[in-house]
C-alpha cells in the first residue's frame, strides 16, 4: 500500500473504509450453533485448547481473568424468581464472531488485525504490538491477550510434543483469538487445489465442530448456497450485512439470532435459541 | 482608586536590576527543601523504574490487567498528563493573543509544565504496550515491505498529535526564553555563562532581533492553539471512536479539552502556591494574579461541569440500554464512591473559588487546587475503567483496582514530572524576566496616563465650576481626553 497506490485507487480505499470488511470475498466462513442441542459439555473448548496451542494458565491467573480460552462456554441463569434451578443454566459457546464489519479492525494502530478474502477476521501475531485497543473495542470480549509468557509453564518438557505444528505458540504481549481454525482451512484449500477441485462443504471442519458430541456446531461457507450452514441461515432468516427488516417471528421453528446484531457488526455466527418448556 | 491601580497585578515600581537579581537568586544555591524534594522525586521515579523493569520482563499480567480490563490506570494517567499540558498553552498562547497582561509573571512555569507533562504522558502509551520494543511500527516509516500503520486507528493519530505537540511546545518554551538566556549570560559566570551563551543564540537585544523575535513568538502562539485543541480531541477519539458504552459519545472532544484546561489550571494554582512560597516570589506572583487564575479556573470548571451534565442527560434520554445501565452502575455500583468523589471534587469544590477571602488565602488554595486535580484524575479513571468493567457482554463483567506494579508506575510518573520540573527551575528562570519588565513598564505608563487624565479632569471640573458651565456638564473627561 504505497502512497502512489493510495492516490491512484483512492475511491477503492474510501469505499473500504465506509463499508467495512472485504469486497472481493472468495468465501465467507460462518457458523450456526444450535443452543437447543448444546449440552454445555465444554468439549468444544477443550478441543480448541488442543488444536490451537492454547496455554492452560492455572487457577490464580484464571481467577484473575487472564484465561486464554478462545472458545468459552458461558453460563447464564434465569432470575431467581424464575425457573431456577429446575432448568439449569443456559449455555452459549462464545468465540470470535468473525464480524463482517469488525470493530476491532479499524482501531489497530499497526493493522495487525484485518479482513481476509475468506471473510475471516485475521490476527497477525508477528505484527501485533499489544496496544489491546482491539479487545477494548470488541463487544463480545473474545480477544485474549498474552499477559504472561506461558511457554515454560504450560508445556513442560515432554508436553511440548503435543503442540500443534501447524500454528505458532504465541509469546507475551500479543493479542490472539479464535481463527475458525485457519490452519485447517489452509490445509483443506491446499488439498482441494492439489486435487484440482473446488472446495466443497465438509472439507473443512473446525476443532470445536469436530468435537461436539451433539453436532450443535455447524461450520461452512455462506457463499456456497448448498452448504449446511447456508441452509441453516436461510431457514432461520438470518442474512449477511446490517440489520434491516424485522424478522418474521411467527414460526416457532425460526429461532436464529446473532449476538449484538443491533450493533451492526455483522457477526458470522448464528445462534439458535434454546427452546424451553416453561410449564415444567 | 481607579480600575488600573486596583487591578494592578504587580508593583510597577520594581526596578529592573532587582527583577534580574531576584530571578537569578531563585536559580542559585538550592536550599535544603529543594534537595529533599529532589530526593523524594528520584525515589518515586525509582519505584516506577523498578516496576517497569519487572513488567517488561514478565509481561503485562503483572499490572493486574485482565480480559475486560485491557486498559486501566495507565491510560487514565496518560489522559490526565495530556490534560495537564493544556494549561501552559492556554496561558502562554491564548492569553498572549488576547493581550492578557497578567499572565506574564506566571506563564513560564506553566509552559514548562506543558512540556514536562507531555513528556510524562508520552511514556504511558509506550509502557502499556505488550511489545514495547516494536513501538516504532506505529510511525509511518518507509519499509521495504511496503507496510504502513493503520491510519484509521486513533492510536496512530495520537502518535502524530502528541509528538507534534511536544516538539512545538518545547520549541515555544525555548523561543520564549531566548531574551532571558541573554540576561543570564550577562549575569552569570563559569559553566552557566557558557551554557546560556550557547542557548541565547547570539542575542544582543537590538531592534531587528526584537522584531523577529516578536513575529516568531506570535506565529508559534497562533500555531500552538489549534494544535493544543486538536491534541486532546484526538486523545478523546481513542474513546469516542470506539463502540463501547460510555466511550462512544459525541461530546467527548470538547469535554476532554475543557477537562484538560481545567486540570491544567488547577495544576498551575498548585505550582503557583509552591513556587511563591519556596522561592519567596511574593512580589511577582501576586495575589491579584492568583485571583485572576482562580476566576479563569472557575469559568473553565463550569464549562466542564456543563459538558459533563450534558453527557449524563444525553445518555439518560438516549435510551441506549448499554449506556444507560453503565451510567446507573457508575453512580450506584462498585465504582460509586469514586464516581461521587469525581462529582464532588470536580463540580462542587470549584465553587470555593467564588469567595475572595479564599482566593487570597494561599494554604486553602493549595488544598483546593489539589482537590480539583484529584477530581480530574478520578474523572479520567471513571472514563476508562467502568466501561471496561461493565460493557456489552455480561459474562465478562469484572471490577479491577490495579496491582502494586500499576500503582507504582502511576505514582512514579509524578516523581518523573517533579524531577524534570525541579531541574528546570534551577537551570532556567521560572519567571520571565523580560516580560515582567515589560509589564512593569506598561503599567507605569498606564498609571501615569491615568493620573494625568485625572489631573486634567480635576482641572476641567474646577474650570467648569468657576466659569459657570463652560464645558458640558456630566462629561468632564471629554476635555482631558
């Protein structure tokens, strides 16, 4: 992005700044998570730790709020006068929503976080200087900062063998977050390229989706109308882009929503409401 | 007594040689209190350096930061010090342009305060970086890989704004001191003579030099005013450009500028009392000047209060659920004590400045100015912390009070500022000699003129009564003028 490039293609960059996101998408990876069949077992979170070289920070640091769980299963209880405790907690697996108009992207001073043509919100660890503005500007609070150097503590000598070689181990002072298992996406793309065929639904499966025992997490490309995730999004009347019209809520089967949709950040994760029988 | 004599900020009969002698005496032979203050400042700075070394080695976690609280006191302190820096520009540039004469004896140390508080503020964004060794990536240097900083980020604007402001205000401070450097060159011996000889840039005080000097000074003053306002507007963009409740507020730029001038004026009052007492500058830093400073502070305090109330009202009537909940939480939640301290110190305490007895009582002014600044510090922290503690995502709500490391660095920043200031007052004149002389000169002439006028008026009146209405009645000054 030299000065000459900026001056010559000013309208292009201007348009980018206004609309946010990327404009020549090749894919738009997205998820659909059915909270009705989610059991809150935390297998997705565990799988994420194993896949993405996430450090286990220990009890004190966890309590200090410095945990590194890219995918956390949040628990919410009803108000006490409600149905508590018969129905238990509501679970919601919360990870980076890979927003189409991500609030974290424009505020990074060194452009360490940016939008890829895959519709992902990528984080370049090597470029990050740790100003942590991105995390402050994330409504979902799903960006995790390496407050300490975990390499020595989290993986003592033999355990280092378990690290995933497909991605790096981050050192202190770097921001990181869920990448939709970008290393798996890369591998799948390379494989399809070698086999000279287009990427099809099911080629890529994220670690969390793979580990989910009830198949609550569906991952795919919303630009492929035949993919499972596209069908789920269409079925529940969730569309890309800013919130425009009110959804038709007549049908009880339509349970889809995106978290903080009203902020117009265009999240890539659709959740399906949990259906509860209040008559119990 | 006429208005000029009643309001006169300095005794116009001060001899020029005495002004020189008094100011030079303040720069020499430090007393014991000075060495004690210096030692305290160095000790405070040492605490901060030790804490920073620890934090550098082990990571930002040692500052107690966590997931919702990615920023905390470091950024609040940064905003606080940037705010302090605005008073110097107000006194030296804005009041210079509107010809407020009373600024002359006190603007020099206010301007030094500007430069040093910017030097303190500039440290905070650096030490709060996770990888401070890559700091230069924020600057648009030419890279062979064609990588630029993200020009959309307010943090990049910060880097530009602060470095521009720092260099221009340091230049302004230096240019304003040139005639004084020449006086010092003529009145000192040894290394000081050499030192000031270099710094006065061959000043001889001839006509051409004065004319060039005035022009340069005016030009820099005009340049500095929009710069100062833009700097704090940009600092406010760090918050206002985000999406967070309590940060995403349109009135933030003027609100921050008002707050900056407010805390800067309060700091000037503190330093005024201290310098007046320690350097026995009663003749230069007179009570009349203090009065005027107090009135200015009060006016700015009211502007700040108004903007603050507007912000609350806009939040209240805006019915944005996140913003509104945050406001209620600030006033009643875990941060309530801090919030009400801010309201008390920032909005109630300034009303003490309405009383002349208090304005002319230095010990109470010291207490009041420190309370005002406490309120302003707390205000900055109330902007940064509660938003992070209670933002959109309820799962990540958390209240944080900082660790020893964080407190030590914040505490030490005051030591660093104090150290710079203490070195300054012994190396450079904290009262502008040539401008105090100018002030005396003008005042003398004004008073003479007034007396002259009065004599004429009296004469005319006497003539009128004797001559039986030779001049129109009720307009006796006409002839005198």
